């Protein structure tokens, strides 16, 4: 159950299919265990006929909307990709433009919300692109050449105050502080659990 929960969370926030190796490396469980849990999730979602499904293609898993709702989803995507960008989308796009390549986790931390839908919208519009870093086992987002051309720029460096904002370490310090706080909270939780166990 614990492995399934982790697989669901990773597939939910991922903008693209995730391989057995990626899931195994992130969850820190053997591929056999990941495959077993992943295959069970595929069947469970299919049986319950939810609006969200988990599909498998080769050795990759992905969370998708149900085929039964394809028309509704296509209508929504059409509106999202042809209308004006929302303020949250513009904020995310600005962060990616000035700070990219940026990971989804860091983008979520900077904005304080889950940016999965925003990233999918920007990817569909062709404004950002995703690149998977094999060494870090993480996906990073950058703006596309089409976005640069749309703004009438020859290079991303031509954005207003690009050099100043790109090199500003305020965000880096903020993210480092958040990571330290998370580690501190994890350590406190572990200490608290150890104390309870000793007490019992």
C-alpha cells in the first residue's frame, strides 16, 4: 500500500510517463516491487471506472484522464490553449523564463502551489519544454524557441533585466532554506517517534 501511494503521487505530479527505473530510484524499492504495485494500480483504476486512469506502455506508467471523458477534456484543453494565459500561468512562465531550467518541485515551492496543470497547459501551448536529467533523475523545464520568437526576441538574454534577475540568489537561498527546514522537520519527526517508541 505504501508503494502504491508513492507511485500515485509521483504519477500525479509528473507531466510525462515515468519508467520503472525512475520510480524505483525515487521510491527506493526494487523494480519487481514497483512493477507489481504499478500493475495492480492499473487494474484497480480500470475496475473502479474513475475519471482518472493509470496506463502502462512498455515499462512506463502514466496517470491520464478516462477515455470516456475525452470529449469534455478536449473541450477544456481547447479553451485553455487558445484563450489568454491566466495569471498563475504567466507567473509560472516568468519564473521558468528567468530561472530556467527549473524543476517542478522548485516551481511548486516558489509559487506555493502544485503546478502540474499549469505546466501541462504551457507544454501544450508549446511555450515550455521538459528535459529529463538522467544524473539527477528529475525533469527540468525551460522556455522554447517558439516562446522567444513570440516575444520578438533573438535570445532569452534580451528579456528585461534578465542578467540581474537570473543571477539573483534570493530564490536559491529561499529554496535552500526550505530544504533545510524540511530536513529539520523530518529529523524532529524521527526523534519524536523514537521517543514514543522508547516510552512504550
